[in-house]
C-alpha cells in the first residue's frame, strides 16, 4: 500500500511525458500517433490514480480523512520557515483525481476524431496534456503555494486553448477576457497566501489548518480576511458573480476544450479550493453564509440567461455557471460532501453534453460541407452559416440517432430526473440548504426549475421537428472514436448517482467517514415535481409545429423585453465595458501619447507651457516605447534568430562531419583528463 502512495507523483509526470514526446517527435508522427500518445498519457494517470484510490479505500476512515503526504522537495526556506513541495493523498484529492483523469482521458480520445485535419493538431494535444498536468498538480498539492502553481497553470492553458483558433479576432478576445478575469481572482489568492504566511508562518495545509483551529479567537480577523480573499479567487476560476463573464466566451475554443474546462478541470478548481480550505471557512460562519448566497444567486442568474441563448454551446456554458453556483453554495455553507458529489456527477453529464454538442456540430458541419461541395451556387446565408446556432438545427434525431439518445440521457442528468446522476447530487444540496440556509434553498430550487426548462428547450430545438436548414437535413453521425466516449459517459450518468442513494451512501462514507446524508422524501418530491413540471412546460412551448411564415424564431420572444434582456445577457458585458474596459483603454492611450510625445504636441503647441518646457517636449518627442523598449526586445528576437541560423549550418547531413566533431570532443576530453592527472 505504501508503495502505491510512493509512486503517486507519476500521476503528474505521465501527462508531462506525453507532451514532451509529442513536442520532440510530433512532426514525424501521424495524427493517430499524436493522439494516442496524449490519450495514453492521460490514461496512465487514471490507472495510477485508481491504484491510489484503492489504497486509500484500504485505510481506516479516520486515516483516509487525514490522508497520506508524500514529500517531494523543499521549495524554499526563510529562517526557520520552509515550504515543502509534496503530495496530499486523501479522500478529497482521490475523488478529484478520479474525475479529472477518467473524464479527461475520454475527452482526449474524443478529441482525436474531433480535431482530425486541424493544421495545429500536434500543438492541441501538447496543450491538452499540459492542462491535465496543471490540474493534477493543483489537486495533489499539499500546500497552498504548490496548489497555486497548478492554479496558474490551468489559467495559462485556458488562455492557450480558448484562443487556439486565433485567426478569428473573437477567439483572441475571449482568451484575453478569460486571462484578465482570472488574474483579478488570482490576486485574491496571492494576498490570502501572503496573509497566511505572515500570520501563521506556513503555507502547508496541515500547519495552516492547525494554527487557525488552535488560535481561533486570536486569528478570527485573519480567518475572515483569508476566506474572503480565497473566495475572490473562486469567483474567477469557478465563474461566480461578478467574474463569471469569461466562461461563456470560452466557447471560442474547440469543443473538447469546452468539455475539459467545464466538466473536469479548471472551473472545479474554485470548488475544490473551498472544500480543501473548509477548516478555515468553518471558523467564519458569516463568510460561509455570504458564499452560499453568492453561489445560489449565480445559479439562478445564469440559469435565466441560458433560457434565451441560441448557440448550443452557450446554453451549456451558462448551465455550467449555474451548476457551479450549486456547488459553491454547498461547499460554502459547509455541505462539502454534497458539493463535491455534485462536482463529480456534473463532470459526467456536462462532459457528455458538451461532447454531444460537439458531435452535433461536427455532423451539421459535415452536412453543410456536403451541400456546398455538390452545389454550384451559394447564397449569402449559406456562406455565413453558423453550425452552432440551434435555429439551424432541428430533425437531427433522424440523422444522428446515437448522439441524440446519449444527449437526452445527459439532459435528464442535468435536469435532475430520477434515477439519473443529477437527481441524487442536486437533491443532497437542496436538503442541506433547507437546513442551513433558507434563502439559498429558495434560490437553488427556482434555479433547478429553470435548468429543466432550458435543457428541454435545447433538446427539442436541436433534435426534433423538421430540419431548419439543409445542413441539418444532411447531418451525419460522428465517427466511432467520438461516439464511444459518449456511450461510456452516458452509462455513468445513468448509474453513478446510485453510489450515494439512500441505504448505500458510499460517497459520503468515503469522503467524510460516515453515512450521514439522509434522504428527505418531501425535498425530493418538491424538486422532482418542479423538474417534471418545467420539462412539461418546455415540451408544451417548444413541441414541433408546422412552419409558419413570419413566426418568431423562438416562442419566448412573445415575452418581449424580458426575452430580449435575457438574450442580451442583461448587458453585463456592455456595462463592464463602459465602467472598466473603455476607461482603461483611454488611460493606456493617454500614457502612450505622453511617452511618445504626441500629448505635448497636440495640447501645448504654441503655448507658454510648450515654450517653457520645450526641452521636455523635445525629449519626449522621441518615441521611448517604440524607439527604445520595442527595439530592445526586437533586438533580442533578431539575435536569437541569427544564432539559430548559425547553428543550422552545423547540420550538414554528412556523417563524416559529425564523426569529426565527435572525435574532436573525445580528444578534448582526453586532453582535459590528462592535464588534470599531470597537475596532481
């Protein structure tokens, strides 16, 4: 058992090895080879994670909760204080390992088919492996600093993958938006770590939690500050109000990236951080209540926006923001087992929905290309055809039957219909909220109703009725390499919730050492009635009808201003643009003008000030930014390029030249050793 724990570091190493192999030899490999290396690396991490979890199961419940620590190396020491990098292996990290590696492996396999033909296929899988390694570092860290390395790593990878198709300006803008929103939250985490290091003298989880528990009264103010700063980081990574705005735009990346970010990796990091820091949050009930309300408000707010979106992935994106609200609310109020259980079930049904959406998009795009290939003319609408717009779909059930079936299973899981996964985890959160925070309970209950309605709307718009475009009528089922992961995920969406069903309670026993999660029939009946009622209302509103000329593209448009407000996402992006982005850009332009001298010329020309400070104007007329800073860094780039050209000349391709260099090296080594021996 101890031997298994001692090799846990391989969980992080395997994805790194995969990306290094593809980086070094990828240009000589086929797409299948590149994808196989990346997927095998992820699968190897899953295998070792499974061994670790089995070893943890063999421990006593108390020992499993305390966990095992595997030291790696000392990162730094200041006086008597040292930060040791190591791995934390307990029930919480074991749960996250299984979710990240299993779902991540399926996404890697799916991506082999989805990314077929992309000119940057090699780069994509390098980034994907790096994403896995960063998330696993975050999960396995035994201290806040090492966790922060993984925290920043997933932020970097999200930037690289969201903007992967950077040829479109919108994709680059989405990547930058994600980076900026997350940087705001990251400052909160950094300040929290600084406060912990100064206040308790350590960043190791065990030392920090022990210090806060022993010095509860004396450290009450510090605990409040630390938890609020950590929660600021959570609002960035886990897309809560007010920093949720980056996540819907993350749809700009390839669909496997959307699935990886939304289901298994980055956005769950904030939920994990609160769960990991529960001993500190437990000391400040007011902060717990605040976190619970913000999470519940986010769940409801994002759910309303999802009602009026037409992009198939945008609906799922706002759904993720909403479901993250459920998780954050749960772990915030102290219901850690319920929140982490929903994190696990959500990973399966949301990965299924995103990959299923990718399959639909892939099939509709294939139908569009098929029409374009055999058509001699194309209309402007066909040239600007959007394969992600649900108004261009409909009738896909008849063309992509397997994708439709597994997608509906995922939708039932999200809607919380018994016996699918979401029913069990969502009801646990509602049960805990009904006991711990009535306001959060009401908000989450309403959000659950919206969830069932908008996913019903999506299923009916995409799969049923008459095709709304020729492309939808010609859609083709995706290849097996994409379909098999969908079937596996559908199986788990159908069954995995049962591990915490009444009388079984395996998950709560695993995570908290005892089966305390009772089943309340009245709570379950209320939530089920709301979900089924919302599904029924969705069917009533969006049931297939004969096409009527001049009819609105969505029946909800009859709501007028309400629908347009929801469709415009409450114009939150526009408000942020007006309050923050435009002033920042104006300030940046002003500073650039001052540095480059234009400010002085435009505003003080032919004035006393200009003549008085003529020497300053003459000096600043020289463009410092472009004339000095840019030239300096451009010079570094040119120097590196020149060095590369010189080194390239050594690669002649003649064996005799290489043999001569080797001989000269051997002679140099022999001469060096001989001189050392003679010197002695």
